């Protein structure tokens, strides 16, 4: 796949300036690495209710990392940041002029994106896909289905996961989630094409208000970031 080349600088020790109007920061987080627990009492209660030990551990690590990262932009103690949850389950900072952010995680790894504008990020790892043809038929635009079915079998799963990652990043940026309809967001998926949002509900003009980038993360991970900006520069950091 034609991907954005993104390098990840070591975590700055001091406060960071917020990304500019057309910028986003993407943070790499290893959820298996030792970390401090910055959860609020409500978040800790949520974690304590999780029966699966790995899920609980990853939730604590991801939410603590998010709080620590956000504190680098706005100051204050990580555990005291006012995180709230929107109707669709997307967390946000309950304060004026708050930075926008989004989180994705898979296989004990996480990506956290921060910007001034609505954005979404998604991470997927290479794997076999069961019922691929049915998924494409149900969730992809007809133009995308035509491209995918024309690819050799050894390329289809990779292209499918790339497209799925890009579409989910778009839906997370709007706050809709998968329920909002993957087929509504048509994206590029050929190996020789850069990631691009081509249309929303068949409207190419609407897509031009957004930027979609795809990049590699954690070795064989495929990632995508979508933001409400017609031109977006991305900078990477590792926590």
C-alpha cells in the first residue's frame, strides 16, 4: 500500500504546544509496558468490573496513557482531567477549547491521535478474513467491491483490511462508529494509491473537507487517521 511515512519521536518530557489548525499528533503506546495508573474513581470502578484480566490491564494502560498525553498539552494532573463520554461512546474533554482526540488499540498496542479538529484513528493487524466476499457486499460501496473482487486472492485480504481501517477512521472522526455505515465512505484501496476519502454518500465535494492518511505501525499493523481538515500534516511520538 502507498502509505504516509511517519516516524515516532521519543516522548517529550515537558509540555507540548497543541497541534496547529492543520496538524495532528499520533502517539504510539505499548499497553503491555509498565505504567502508572492515572484513572479517575469512575474509570477505576469500570476497570474493576471487567472480568477478563487482559482487557482490564489494557483498559487501565490505554486510559492512563490518554490522560498523561492530554496533560502534556493542557497541563494539570492526569488523574484530574475532566473526561466525559458522548452519546456514541466517544470520550472527550469537558472544558472550553479542548483538544480533540481519538484512541484505537489492538493486540496490546494503541494509537492516540490529538488535534484541534474532529478526528478518528484506527489500527488493524494482518490476519485472515472469514466471509470476506459477504463483508464486502454488505459494507462496501459497489465501486470498492468491483476493485476488491478483481484483485488476486493473495492481495484481497490486505486490501480489505486497509479499506476497513480507513473507513473506520472516518466513522470514528464523525463520531458515528461502524453503525453509521461503512459503505457511505468510499476510500482508495489499491496498493499504488495514497489513502484518500473519495466520497461521502456519493458526494465527492463533501469528502474534500476531510483528510485521510494511512501509515504503518508496530511492524505489520495498518493504521489510518481521518480529520476534518482539507490538508493535514501528521507528527508522531512514542510514549
